[in-house]
C-alpha cells in the first residue's frame, strides 16, 4: 500500500480567459506522506492557495495527475468528486465560511448530514466539545468571536474523520494569541487522529511547526526546505 497521502505529477493550471489568462501552476510534482504536516510558503501570487485547492479537489488542473488517499481525482466526475471530498478531505479557510443562519452545531453537522451519517448531531456535538465549544452548540456565527468561528470551522472539517486536512491561512483573520490557539488545536487534533495536514501560511513560526515546508515562486516549486 502506498505511503503517499497526496501525489501530484506535472500539474499545470491556468486561470482566467483571453488576455487576462494567467499560468498559475507550472508542472508541479509533489508527494505528501501519510501523517505528514507540510507547509506551503512563498510570496503572494506564487500559487500556494491554488495548489492547495487542487489537492482538495476544488480546482481541476489543465493537465497532470493528482492522487489523494489512493484515488485518482481526474477519474471522478463532479458528483463523485464531491462525495470523495466530503468523506476524505477536511478544508479550513482563512474566511470561516460558516452558514450564518445555522448554529454551530448545525454547521458542523452539515457535512455529516450530506453524507447521510445517522448520528450527525451527536458527532457534531462531540467535535465541538473537542475544540472547546461544547457550551456554544446553539450559538450562531454572529454570536461567536473570530477564534470561536474558526474553531467551529475546524470541527466541521474534522467531523467526517478525513484522512487529509488542508488549511489556507487558517490564522490569517485572527490576532496573534487567538491564532496561536487555533494552530495548537490543529496540530493536536492532527496528531490524535493520525491525519495528514497541508497548510498555506505566511507565518514563519507556523511553517516551522510543520515536518517540511515547500516553497513556491511563480507557480513553481522553488525548493523543499527541512523544517
């Protein structure tokens, strides 16, 4: 059995149309081992977030092959890809992307309900307890602080017990102290569950916590750097 959680081979991707079309990723090949924590770093516009979205199956490359948890994403149609992503990949964004009309419990239960999990509410409550929000189950996003909203987002990402967790600037909208709490939470839950973590960050301190960092520049892997 392969020890690769994610395997990218010659990934090319351009975005936009006509004169505004931009070559974002240029023949990127990269492997991420199971259980590894990898930080994607580099200047703004280097392709970090786009590469993360390709790994998460949210962007399809123009060419190249991507395999996640042993599944070739290029062989899946949109419905199959959505189902695979729902059970195998947890996603945390910089903007929390919570549904404002749903409580914390309902937000976390949503991916479980979409997957027809029979115990969605109970599992969602347990996940919120795990991130320290067992007392905020029935609060709406507007009633939560930024740090609490990101904790809800982390709980939602982890509720299906995905093999792979991807995070795009997970502390970008938080103050330093709150951001540190989110980082500690992410890495603790990753260790406890044996998940693979790939995150985009501009924070050198956060990057150093990873097992390995991969630096991008102008859509190319510049150099892997040992953390």
